């Protein structure tokens, strides 16, 4: 029996990872069993500790068979060989499991926010890997949140699975890698279940130890919309704001460059926030092109705890309309034409809101779910660009069907190598460039009269 228990496995795994001590490392444990292992690794490396939460998407008729997985920040992994459900069934399973992801994250972390991963080395740790579907989803979440390097570290992993994970991780560190086995537990003398209380306590200890760790670094490229020479003078705005939408007061980031061409309001997907590294990166690209940007939290912390609101597209769209009205009342945004940039479920809210407001001049959806706005698609009049990863097969098909239903100017741009969150090298940059050119073309440059031609979508 290779390991006494998870603590023993974590200490032995930490020995293999000692060379990382002193580097900017974050250790993420897969709850629940992976957290005791991760806690020992984090302690040995003097690194920050957090959880990374994912959920399997079980086939409705055979729940034990995974047709994919979902994780925090909107990640979706689909096993095309296993998907036997209809679109409606798949969407319902996905919705249910996304709600559980958010409940679990809040249960384990409480009110603490997840650690920022941008620019850091991330160790994804579990007590063992048999099929790899959960580990794959977890590593994609870490990559999507801006990790510079992703390492999967486990005490035991089936050898063929370890080799198959090379497309989502930079390295797999495994102490025992047999050809095949029936269960991770057979490699432990003590494999009793880990309780939620144990996970919460280990994270609490990790947070206390991290009090002396330097603050998390900013996302790649520096703070959002950082532009050399901008110091807040000459009418330039680059600040945190409190966005008022009806009775709700929401946190936001507003950036308005001198001579702004238009205003792009970001609408994030479920489980995300104004802090999303991907949206902040895209906002920086738009800002550099002379576009104002507004990132805001769609829901208050209290509303986020009511999971029904997270997937209420009509509610989110109404909130977006109110936020747009708030921005239009500001002196620095009053004359700017407005566009929406939506991701995942946020793209559905953007399309729903655009259908209700003819003043919206352009919409861009990145990895969006326009199918969730199906009752309003034919009413959208704003020129719309649907950007989808070529390897995101389920969402790609949903976008093709939505495009066929829409009556406005609409293009589908397929980024060939990208999966749902565009974490593959160069794919997010390509998506950001497509969005930039679409908005510059359709929001227009009132000051210089220069319009940039919209690019042709990449070959499918």
C-alpha cells in the first residue's frame, strides 16, 4: 500500500515539488479529498492554498457516465463521444451542476474571494486521478484564470491518463503511475471520506498562513486599461465606480480614454465578476483602441447567494439596461454610442437587452450562449459578432443555430484551436482583436471619421 493516508501522500508529493519553494506558486486542491493533500504541499512550499471546484455532467439516463464537466468561471468540458442527451437535457444538467459549483465554492470559502492566478504557477492537486475528466476541467479553469504555468500534482494517476492530459497542463507530477487500476482508494491504507468541515478548516489555516505572503500580482499586461501617460487629467477616467441599477449598488471599473470612440459594457457569465482576467485583458485591448469600457458585477453578493438569479436571463438583461442608463447619465459617457461584450450566459443577457434597446450599436459574444436568449433573438437589431472556439463543439452548434434565427447583421467567427474559455496560446488575443475591430467599425470614430473594416471570420 503506497500511502498511509492523504496527509502522508501530500507530504511525499511535496518532497517531489520542493524545487518550487520560493517561486510564485498557488496550490489548488480539488475538494474534498484533494484538499488534505494540497494542504501539505502548500505548507511545505510556503505557498497560498485554495480550492478549485468542478462538477461532472452525468448522462441523464446513466448519471455515473460523464458527458462532460463544468467548473468555476464558466468553464465547460464536453466529451463528444459520450454525449447522448438532447440539447434541452444537456442545458438542464449543465445549469444544475453550475449551481452546485457555486454553492460548493461559497460553502468552502465563505465570503473570501478565490485567489488571483494571473501570471503565477498553479499546482492543481487531487488525491488521485482515474479517468482524468475532473482534473482536465480543473486545469482548464486555472488556465482560463490567467495561470502562467499549470502543473497537475497527484500521488497516483493512471499512466495512460497522465499522458493524455498534456494538452491542458504544462507538467504532470505523479508518484505512482500504474498501467491501470479500478479506484484511487486501493492505493491508500486509510481512505476515509474528507468532510466539508475539514476542507473549511484547512482553507482557514492556509489563509491565515498566507497573511504574510505578498499581494497577488495584477493580470497579464498590468492593471486594467493601463496606458502610458494617462494620469487622470485631460478628461481621462480610469477608476473603480459604484454602478447604480435601480435599488442595487454594484461594483465596477470604468475607463474612458481621451476622445473615446464609444463605450463597451461587459456582461460576464455565471460564476464570474468584474475581476475576470479574460475580460480585463479584452478591456485593455479595447481601451488601447480608443474605446471606453465598463466592467461591473451583474448581481449583489446577496443576490449571488440566490442561485436562481444567476441563470435568470430576463433579470440579468433588465439589470444591464439599467446599468447602461446609469452610464448614459454620466457626463463622460453621455455622447458615446454603446456596445455590449458578453461571455457565456452574459452574452444571452446582452442579446436580450439589445433586443429591448434599439440604441445599442453593436454586440460581441465570446463563447456565448445565445440559445438562452432564444425568445428575443429575432428582435435584435444591433450588428452582432458571435466568436466561438473551433473546439467548443456544443456551443459552436448553438451559435450556428442562433445565427440562422437572427435578422440583423450577424457574423460567426470561429477561432480554430480554441476551446470554451480561449485559454490556448494566442486564442484570447485573436478573440480580443476580432472584438476590437467589430466595435471600432460599428461604434465609429466621431472624432477622426476613420472606420476600421470588420475582419472576415477565420476559416472553420
